[in-house]
C-alpha cells in the first residue's frame, strides 16, 4: 500500500501495446460465448426459466392507498371506445381551424412580448 503508482498517459499505453507490453485488448469474458446464429432454435433452458409472476393481493395489506392501487392494478383496465358504426368522426370546419390558429398566434405574441 505504500508504493506509489506511476501515471501513464494514453499515448504511452498505445505505444506500450504496440511493443507487446501491457495495455492490449482484454480477452473476451468467460461464459458469454458467441451469439447464436440467426434462425437457430432457442435453448430449452431459457424457456424453463420463465416463471409466472405472482403479484400481491389487496386483502394482504392494511394500508388503504396500497389496497386501492392493488385493486386498480388487478382490475380490467381496457378502454373501450364507444363509436357509432354508421357515423364518421367529427371534423373541424375551416372556420374553426382558422380561429384556433388565430388564438394560438395571439397567445404566442403575447408571451413573446412579456419577455
């Protein structure tokens, strides 16, 4: 611990690497190996490792906020849009579009003037 370390610049490391000293590329990590080829079958080990996640239930908790969240989490949250099959969606008229553009431009100029 009493030894001083010598500082080495990157240029010096590159030169030392070219000469055969330390500073060369590290050997590949063990256990990784080459990635599988495209179209290769997936290993059976990976399929066996996938397990179903068990989530906590609201009845197991005392805290009301946690109970509410878990109740919401376990409920069906799919949003169903009620659309009339025979009607087309409402489109803005040209006058409405023009009014929106004018409002936007007026707000933008008011904000730029305040700075």
